[in-house]
């Protein structure tokens, strides 16, 4: 028996700027029916960017969490946008640095229990100065940390963002 759920019916609940929400009625492999609430997301990118042996971080307030958190620079894909190009665009918009080259570290599914969001995580240490051009609703502080300090912040819970933890650990394995 193959472990696949067959979609019987789909109901669109919400279409938004960042996400869409649908409810799928599915037929389970055991013959029973169930429903799945699914958040549709175009996906995004995160960039582990190193300057002078320090990783660039952005600190911003995240309303769903009601707190400011440290993250690697990141952003969502526009419609039909190539992830590589998105990483270049987002890096410059948020930090003022333009990657001259990028290496794909990994792709992750952020929360596969309810969303199809796929995140591409890149690495670069090949940067030139560009122009910060944040979205009008973004308020971001730029900070720089060395790897030992970042690992300590992950271990003590100061860095909680999954894409950041994943990106930093992938970078660590790359340089070892």
C-alpha cells in the first residue's frame, strides 16, 4: 500500500498578498476521508553572507512572534522569480551588499505539516557594496557576528529562527 493521500475536493478559503489558504478533502491510504488545511506560499530564500569573517544578520520585529529576532537576510520569491536572482535582490535590499556569486547550501521545507513553502539557502563571501533599498514596511538593523558567537547564541536560544540555524549549520559543515 502506497502512503499517498488523494485529493477529492479543494475549497479556496483565502487569497492574500503573501499566502493563500485552501482546505483539501483527502482520501487516505486506509480508505478513510480527512481534511487538510494548507497554506500556499511561493517560497523564499535565505543568505548566509560572510564579510571579514563575520556573518551578516538582520534584526527585525516579527509581528506573529511579538518580538525582534536575529535572522540571516531573507525574502520571499516573486511570481516566477528564480531563487538565485531573488537572493541577489533581497541581499541588496536588506543589507546594501550585492552578491557577485552564490552557492546553494540546501533547500528546506519550513513547516511541511501545513504549508508548501520551500526555502533556498545560499552562501556568499563574494560581495560588493550596493544600495540598501528596504521595502517601505521593513525596519531592519544590520549586525555582524563571528561563527563561535553565533553557535553560542543558537545553543542558548538567542537565535531561534529555523532558516538561520539551518543556514549557519550548513555553513559550518562547509568550512570544516
